[in-house]
């Protein structure tokens, strides 16, 4: 009997995750019988023991907040981009039983932002300084953006990003949260990585320029007040759903070793959100 193959998304909270919808649709479309993908509630401190206890049927894990740094720590090896940003959203089981860490958020961001028209020389403002902000720095580096301003509520969090920026060759400029409206107005690209509700007060405080691209990493709820305001001003909007699909495609291919049926995965995601 063929070995059953399993994958899952880890995080806390995790009940809202649409990753099982995307990956399961991919398995069906690709004819991968015997594959399953589930959600597992898992805090960062719980991740090492959970991963250590998984059997050989486990092919891969998607890791969301707050476990991305812990995921990198449990891996036997890591991709250059995961090592550079100090966080992994992907763990792939290797034939020897060890885990390989990657960060498909970065490639996913590059894909969706390129599609949105972000080009060389863009001035970037990042809201927040957590794990997703690390991926945003790497994406900015790959897109050859001209400058990156990080607006955060805690200066210490920006300081923690500095080694990442230095590794990536990105010049990071810190800014206080009170100055966020000004920095959002002057940016070519705004990347919001803050938790639900944090950026809501900025929605009515920014005089948006119509040429700005806003990528809001949230997708529940959607649209966010920030995205609604920017969209009303004629900005190009990229959502967390766009990134969710793009990064899942990379994970699917690493877990299964086959080309991802992106159209089927996108259709399943759209149907789930419509419900």
C-alpha cells in the first residue's frame, strides 16, 4: 500500500486559515490521491516538539504566525532567503527525515507586486516590523526598490530588523507611528503587515496618491478600512489573499514535487471567500 502523504498549516490562531482549501484543491486537480492537508493550532513554543513527533507520512508544513522564526530554528538546512530574513513559512521533509526551511512569502510578494506594476526604483513604506515585514524587506531588495521606510509602534522592533536589512543590502529608515500618514502618502508602494485593526485609524488620515500600490497582508476581514480608503483614491490594491495563493503555489510544488495547478487553486480560494 502506498504511503499516505500529509501536510498541514501551523499557527495560532489557525481556524481562519484558507490554506487547506487551496492545497486540497491542488491535490484533486493534480490527481494526487492519498494526500491530505489540515490545520494544526500551534504556538511558537510548541512547534519544536510537534515537528519532532511527526511520522514519515508528513511531506511538509506551512507555518504562519507566530511560528515562523521557530520553524527556521528546527530545520536542518534553510534556503538563502529564509536564512537572510530569519524566518520560514515552509518546512519540507527531506528523504533523510530532516526538515528544510524556506520562505515562499518572499517569492510570492515579488510575484504579486510585479503583477501590480511595482518596478525598479520604487519608494517603499512598510507598516509593522514583524515576520511579514522581514519578507517585505527581501521582496523590496529583489524588486530593486530605491528606499524602505519602516513605520512601527515600537522602535525596538525596527532595531531587530536592521540585521536583516543589512544582510539583504537594504537601507532601512525608521519612522514613528505618528508620522505614518505622511510616509504612506509619499510612498510608491505601501506594505501593511500589522495585525487586524491596527492600521484602521490611518484609513481616513492619509491623502493617498492614485499611483500608489497598497499591499495589505490581511485577508480576514477583507477589505480592510485601509484598503477601502486607498481603493477609493484610485490606488492599486493587492490583498493578503493574493499572497496566500502565490506563496501556497511554491509550497505545493516543494511538498509534492509536481507543478501546481494554479488556476484550480485560485478558483477554490475565490469560491471559499465568496461563501
